C-alpha cells in the first residue's frame, strides 16, 4: 500500500453512528474520532485507494470492491483540511454490513455528505448484488459454481482481493499472520486438478504453507473459506473465516 497509513473503518463509525474503533494497519485499534479524522483526510486526497468490504451479520466478508480512481479531487467539500493531498492515508478500507445496504435510504453522516461516501454506497450495492447472484448460482450447483474461477495457475487480482478480505489471516488454526502477507495456496494443488477458485484457494503464511507440504499433513477446504487440517497424528482441526469488526 503506497502512502503512510492503511486505515480500516466500519461504516457505522465513519458515519458517527457507532463509537467502535477504527484500525490502523501494523498498529492496531484507533479511537473512532481519529478514524473519522483520517477518513476526512482520505476524502480530500485523490491518491488514496478506497476499498470496500461488504460483510454479513457475523462480520464475514461477502464481497470486496474498489472505487475507481478519479483524475482529480475526490468529491469532498472545498477548504483546507489537514493531510490534503499529502498521501497521508495510502488506503482506506470501509466495512459495510449488508443490512445497511438493504436499508432505504442507507444512513449517511448528514446533509452535505462527501460525494465519495455516496459513490462508496453505490459501488458496495453493486458488489453485493453480484455476490448474491453468485451465492444463488453456488446454491443451485450444490456447492461452488466456480463462476469466478480462472483456468490459470496464477491468482487473478480480483480473487486475491476477495481471499484477503475473506480469510483476513493465515488459515492455520492458531496463526494470526495477516492474509495480505500470506501466500495464496491452492488447497488441492493446481497440478493435481485443483481449481483457481474461491473453493480451492486460501491464505497461508510461508511457515504453514511449508508445513502443509510435509508428509502426514493434509488440508481440505470443506466449503469456500472453511478449512480442515489433519495432522500426522490424525487429529483434525477446522477453521472458519475470520470476522471484520461491525
Ligand atoms: Zn469454485
Ligand atoms: Zn500461518
């Protein structure tokens, strides 16, 4: 991520509806007012990358989208704002629960909301509609319909984005390595017929990626995002997707 700060903020915190903290990459939680201040800086900074993660009621990622860059300006109100155009916030991730997108009208910070928040809602709604269509197809297929699969070994950026948001951390049971820092592993190896699809890929840190390849270890993806490890002693452990703060 270019820029200094990697900020994550729940929509309810961003809009002042919740006192839940935001999160600074590599640092940890930050108070809601600080998260809103940094979001304000991002609003005025055309260089900031906006990533939106739509979650279910449990906080698990359903879909990820990014706002297309703008040639100039980001739609904020005019006027000097600390951090404007400085690249202070390299990336901002906004997490939005699906029920917020289902409510009409979705809650906004008030009249005169920065245009970028409206754009975020529009893009999030589009991504959610597409994710729901995919979920329908998966259901009809009785598993994964492989709609977003690639025939190549390489993980397409869109799948990598989704897996990073879905897994959040290495898929080993107790490992907290962030997914963005992980290898994307084919659960069933590609050369053994494993697909490049959400049902057969996941984040593994280098250490657990290597452990997976050792004799006696076995990893199985029961359904997309739910992994079952079998150790050489035959014990099994199941990991479920991590959750985003709501
Ligand atoms: Zn699949
Ligand atoms: Zn790990």
